[in-house]
């Protein structure tokens, strides 16, 4: 990529990287690497992304329909709501003609159980129930807890911060304030 866009390296003192050139070069590099095939590029959890990543996603959304490239950007809708600094970006992004929004809900108890049985059929019902409660319908967390459960020993306790994050994102600030007070 440096051959295509020499300014993509570190910025020299007093000069900045032209982001549009960098973004175009990045898209062209991925398209060229795919040759005549379609390419899939996944950016996960963009609710935590830096400004440059959001700028790239917005740029790519306008440009991706010209390429054999599908860009999938995932985010947690409970993290980005009205009032969040990224909310306006998300609203504008969804208006792009090349953007399709697909909302995935958390798994219900039956689907979570089906997932767990497919991953670890040897787990007893009590452990499965505990994992479903702790996993809060998040497939990745369910998978990770199932992996831990099939290891020797008991299912380790979920740290308080994880419980708060998964179950009630709004309680994180209160939890941090409480911990800060305890430490002081």
C-alpha cells in the first residue's frame, strides 16, 4: 500500500496524510487483492471505533457500490442511541443507497439452549441454565462460557463489570463510581 500511496506512512512533521487518498488507496488495494472475485470486509463493534475509522466507513459506504466489495460494519444498538456522539453519523450512514441495515436481536432462551447443545452437548442442564442466564442472549458470550464450562472444574464466576456490561450498560457509570469510592 505504501507503493500506491506514499503518504500512507507516518506523516512528516508539518504534513498530514490526505485521508481521502488513503481511503481510496485502501479500497483499491482490497479490490485488487480480490481480483475478479467479490470480497467481504467486516469491521466489528464500530461503536468503539476512532474518528478515522468512522470517516473510512462513511467514505466506503459512498464508494463500495462501484467495487466488488461488501463492507459489513457491526455495532451494538444499545451502545449507540439518540444523544450518543456517533448517532448522527449512524443516521446519515443508514441513508446511503449502498447501506442495508439488519438488526440482530439477542438470542431467546430456546435459541441460546440450541446453540449451547450444538457446541457442548455434554453439559448438564444446570450448567446450561447458568450459561444462558450469564450470556444474556449474546452468542459470543454463550460460546465462550460454554468453552469454559467444558474445561475441567466449575464455571468461573462472571466478573461484576461483565455482568453490568451485558445486562445493563447504563449501570456502568454507577459501578465505576462505586468502585472508585471503595478504592479511595
